[in-house]
C-alpha cells in the first residue's frame, strides 16, 4: 500500500512500460505514441535515477468492485480481497500497459507506505525509525542502506507509527 500523506504531491499520469508493483521507484521515457505521455519502468540501476527529476513511486488503485468482496452484515467492515486481481499477499501489481500515476514532488512530497511496498517485505517496521535514509534496490523498491544494491538515496523516513511509515521523497 502507498498513499499520499500530504497535498503537495505531484501525480504524473503515465503508462506502465513493464510489470510494476505499487511503490516501485520509477524512471520515465516518452511513450512514443504521439500523445506526449510518459512511459514508466522500475529503476534497476543507478543511471536510471534522475538527479533533476526526483523520486517518483508507482501508485494505482484498481476498481474496488473487482478487488473486494463484502461478506459481513450491512455496515460491517468484514470483507475479503479477490487475489486474482493482483492484490495477493499485500502486494498490488500493475500490469504492463496499465495507465497509473507516479507520485513525487521532491522534498515537499510525503508518501505513506506499508511493509508490502518496501524491499524484502520486512516483518515489522521497527528498522525504519524517523530520519532513516532509504535507497533503491534493483528490484525497484525502497530499501534500507544495508539492503540496497543501487547506492542512490531516494527518500527519508519522517514518521513511523509501526504499521506504516511516511517518507519524504528526494528531489
């Protein structure tokens, strides 16, 4: 899960150039269909990270009617997820060709993430206290400095409520 954590987030419309996951760190190219739209791919190398463009994360919410089946009484919160739509094990997949938005905006953008949007899906978020620097892993996910294999700073943790973290994206 990722969500904007403030209203200063830029949402760039783009098309997935390959399979992505919610929270993937992105690089952009022109879609080359004459519309001027961006095509996004997950970052896999240091050269993919633009120092001038800043960090952007993949964000897509599929139609609720396809993902959630309410099973409880009226006004209850009992539901199950339809895992055949890509929400399996907490990781939300974005198929190649899907239109979605890239959330970013440099040092004013705050994004809330759960453990499923981080590299190696940690069991808990205790290793992510405020002021922790996050780098990029070649899987396209934000990672702790001890786990990254792309030595590029992408974000800094500004809040940790033990269920989610809020990160400030780098510009």
